C-alpha cells in the first residue's frame, strides 16, 4: 500500500493501514535495540492515528444526514495531515554536510 492510495481511496484502505500498524507493533516488540524500537513505535503510533482518522472519515461519509462539503473537506484535510506526518517519519533525514 502506498501513501498515495490513502489520499486517493480514503477510508477504503483503513484495513491495510491497520495491518501495517500490526506489523509495526511486531517490529517494535522484536527490535534489536532501543533506537530501532523507538523508530518502530513512532511508525506504529502514526499508523494508528491515520487508521483512526480514516475510520472517522468513513463514519462521517455513512452518517445520516449526509455530510456537507465543508465537513468532507475538513475530513480530507485531517487525512492529508496524518499522511504527511507519516511520510515525515518514513523519510530518511537529509544528509549532513561533511
């Protein structure tokens, strides 16, 4: 699953995000050292946050009465923010000048 899938498919990929969080939980539990465990914890935590926002988006879209455009835009903005935070965690830091 790519982060772009989350932005294009929204709550449809919630299960995939939850599965990735479970994998990160396993990596965290089996990490060989504290720095690796901390990294896995950050990824797991952010995946859990993203899954929660996706679940909220799904509930909003299925609600009655149907959500307004402003509510949908806000929900997508929340998803986008969580995706950006996940990308920031997953991207390696820029190389340090020598």
